[in-house]
C-alpha cells in the first residue's frame, strides 16, 4: 500500500498572549488530498493556529511544516504555496459557483481549471448548486440557518 505524503505537519505548537496560554502543544497532520476541519469554540485558538501556519504569527514553541517547508526557515515559500481568505469568502457574487472555481484556479495558475472545477464540484456533491450565481448560494444558506 502506498503511503500518502503529509502536506501539513504540526508538532507541539504553543502560543500564549501575556498570561493566557491559547495553544497548548497542538499536534496534527493532514495527508495530501485529505480534508481537514479545524473546529472549536470562540477563543479556542483556531485563528491563532491558522495565523501561525500561514507564517503571519510566530509560535512560542513547537514545529510546523506546510507543503514540506518549515514555518521558521522558509516562510516565503509557504506563503507562495498557500491561499488564505478570511471569514468572508473572496468570490464574485455575480459568477456561478463553477465560474468562481475556474477563476480561482486560473488566478493560482493551475492547469485545466475547468477540469479542476468539475472535480471539486463532484467531490462535494455541488453540481446542482454550482449552476446558480454565488450570491444565491449564500442567500439560500442563510435562509436555511
């Protein structure tokens, strides 16, 4: 059986703000092609962990590698290999979901953006939803919740 490559490796990451220890030795790995969710209540340290992984904040202790690059030794290579968006999605509400996926793939210089969009849409079972303009997807989601 072929072993998958770890694309994210987090070991013993710690971070404190003054007297408050936010991250207390966080460990996890994400395999290439895997799906990973970083979940927790408000103040649990999710944003702090993301900021450390994106090299926007230094950890107090621990080690992390993103795409094979060490966060301390190669921050510029990590920044060049990731995409990060905030709480609000960076999409064009006028375009369909499919068109947004294709646009993002093109902006990332990914070959065959239409094929990539199709793969993602099928992977997440969004074929029907991605035919609509993106604003409609968010409006529908807000109505359901």
